[in-house]
């Protein structure tokens, strides 16, 4: 069958989903209420369902009253029971897949349950919807005339008591439908290689002669691969290698600090960037418009959403609201109830709503990864945007960074200390420091107030990292590839001190 016919047919099939998306756009809160009811009904005979009396929960108010907000540590005993072979603990159907995630703040591994329903109705559905929305916005796309170059994690699947665990990307590849395997490169065998540096070399050898039309992966690690490809081929632009490239689907970390570097190696005004928001726990949101930074919250993936205002998060006055009650431009911690049996689970991410009709969000950071030592409430969204602006104004490029507080001692005021690894260093570090500090003040009024006349905070301090410092830190901890990264912001100095000692 000619590729042009395959491209047209695939586009037609994917676009059939548009009317279902329009349904939850029109009735978002009703869709969410019905979804919660279905989750409770399906799980009323599970261990957790009997514990909280799911059978008699008929309203959101009763759900909130009976079922507590839970962290991973609180759910872990139930998850371990399932990993040891017991079923029907927190979800109705058997769960044999667990996405292993070490996180970034704790060495102890997390094992996130992934049900068959979550694979089909959330993760794969999200991947198809991403393509559906992209094709709906770009009628002349020839995406399926070529393949998508994917870059996932580096772990294989391991078996334990008839259950299996590994990176989410490895689980998705292991269960990948035929349509996705057909349209992807490299092969599953190469994608699942566990040794990162050997895997990169294998990906380059396997893909450089393919007709690649799109990329999919985490921006920081994809950039490493892209630069290796250019180095290997001696080319200046990725379009010289893959002339039919049209889009990069990215997620996992903010794209802001890397966008200018991508534009250099993809010098085409027509090339598009589409962002997604997914995690081991689920697929949550998709950029639904060209040239947008806002993500459409997907409401029919088997995930019921609640939100905690960061103003009250972790306090006795903590306030949890459902989707119908969120407000614009407030930072919220996300709470999810899923079709994998995570009940009122605090995922650890923070978002803010940029639109309420439809519900669109931007990811702003992590509940544990912000700095609020001096009341400045600095979020990752602020620092990513400030880094991007400072790079633009000083014509520099950043590979990675992390920030920690300098605590007040004696009569000394506090400050923020940065460790930044540059790909292209600033001619004047002092100017970069000044622009970064001033931009942060324009983005965050709390930071500005603390910096006013050095009232509480002195000007930030910058350490210029040696070459490959962040890469070496991750390699030493066996965290190369996937969504592994050093936290950008921390209220403690652990990460910064470790980097300074390397």
C-alpha cells in the first residue's frame, strides 16, 4: 500500500476522535463527575473500596469526607500487597505492570501501578490524541510518510512474583500496539537497551538513514542525542539529515531553557513544537493549538482531578477543590484518582490554569521543588523563564542548572545560589547574573519584595559549572536518560553541595 494512502487513512482514523474531545470540552464537569462515579462503582469490591464504603458514596462531598489525600508512602503497603501477587486490593482488574520511578528527591524506588485500563484508556489514548490534535491543526501534515524518532528510558522489564516493573517507557514499548511500532524508530530492541551511551550510538546508526518526520522525548536528553547525531554525520542542521521533519513532541521538563538551541539545529520557521504532560501515574494534558504554551487538560482518560491551592498546601487550612472550583493563575498541587487504583493521590506536581473554558494549564513545578525559605515562593516556571530570557539577552546557552538557598547567618542576609552549566558561556557572567535577577523580580512579586533594597535577599550568586558536571552527577547515580534530572529548585543545599564537590 502506498505511503500516501497510509498517511491519509491514519489521519482520517485519528480525526474521528475529535467529536469525543468536543464532548468533554462542552461538558467538562459533568464528564468528571460521571468518571468519578464509574471509578467508585468499579472498585467497590476491592479491599480499599470496602474500607471506605465505596458502595454508598453517591456524591463528591461524601467521597472527600471518607477518602483521605494520600502520598506514595501512605499507599505503599497496598501497592506492595499487589506486587507480591494479591489482586483486588485497590483496583478491580488484575495489575501486573508497575512503573518504577526513583524520583528525584528520594533514593527509594516507587512502584506505580499501571492497569490494562490505564495503558489503553490513558497512556495510548493520550498518544493517539496528541496525533489527532496535531493533525486537526495541520491539515497538510505528512507525518505518516515517515517515522517518529522516540527516545525513552533506559531500563528493561524485570519480573517479580508474576508482576513486572521497569521505566514507564519500557512498559509502553513492551505493550505497544502494532500501529505505534510500525510508525516508530528505533526498534523496540534498541529502545530498551539499558546502557545509555551504547544505546545512543545504536539509535544514531539505526535512525540516520530513516525518513524521520517527528521526534518524541524529553528535551534535555533529546538535545544530547541530536547533538551526537550532528557530530556523527558532520552536518550543521538536522534538516540536512531528515529533510521531512515537521514536529517535535516533548515533555518531562520545561522546554523554555532549550528552545533557542533547538531552533539553531532545526532552522525552519515551519517546524512545530508540541508539548505533552504525562507521568508514570497517567497522561494528563496536551498542547491543542499550534504555537501555544498552554496544555488542554484531558478529562476522559480515567483520571478524576482535584487541586490544592499552594497558598494553603501542607497547612491545617489546606483546601482541596474539584475542577469546577479552580481559579485562574493560581498555583495548585494536583490530586488524582485513577483507573489504576490511585485514590486521591498527591502526585507532587504543581500547575496553574490559564483558561477555564476550556480547562488549559501550564506546569509550574513540583510541590517539593520550589524555594520558600524566605517567603519568596520561587517556582520552577519562574526560573525556567528567567534563564531563557537571560540566555536570549546575553546570547548564551544553558545545559542545566540547580538553585539552593544561602541561609541567613548571624547578621548576613540570605540569597539564592545557582549552579549553571553553559553550552555557550556568557561573555560577562556579571551581566548574566544581573539580567537573571531582574527578570526573576519581574516574574515573581514575592521574590521582588524580598530583593527590594536587599531587604531579605541579597543578589543571587552564580557558580559556573565545569563541562559535563550534571551528566557526571546523573551517571554516577545510574540516572542517565528517561526523565531523570537533578531538581531545579530545592529548599535544602544537598544537591548543590554534591555538585560543588565533584
